[in-house]
C-alpha cells in the first residue's frame, strides 16, 4: 500500500478529524523549544482508543511512522520525524 493510499483510507475514515491544512501541520511540527519546525505530512485527531488502534494498524501496513503529540510543550525535542534525523 502506498502512502497516498494510506492517507486516502485515513481521510475517508476520519473525515474532518484528518487534516493536511498548513496551520495544523505547522502547529504539530514544533514545540515550545527553539528547534525549527518539522511539519508532519498529515494530522489525525483520534477521540478514542479504537481510533488510535485503527491509525496504528493502517500506518503499520504501509510502514508509515506515527509520532504522538500532546500539547506541544516539550522543550527537549524528543520525537522528531524519522525523516528529519
């Protein structure tokens, strides 16, 4: 499964809780630290544990990394995207 196929599956499943808007990507690509923004390719807003399981399973099939995001207050920059390393 390609990344585009995976994104289409997630977009269809999550509807408005799936985002590729520039604002969401920028907001989820940085924290309160001084490190530069590394925007993700997409953002999904899960509401339940079942939502998270669905995301993990779909992304696992395509080997797409998932980076959890809390409230963006991390000062240690502990979870950069693997492509940024």
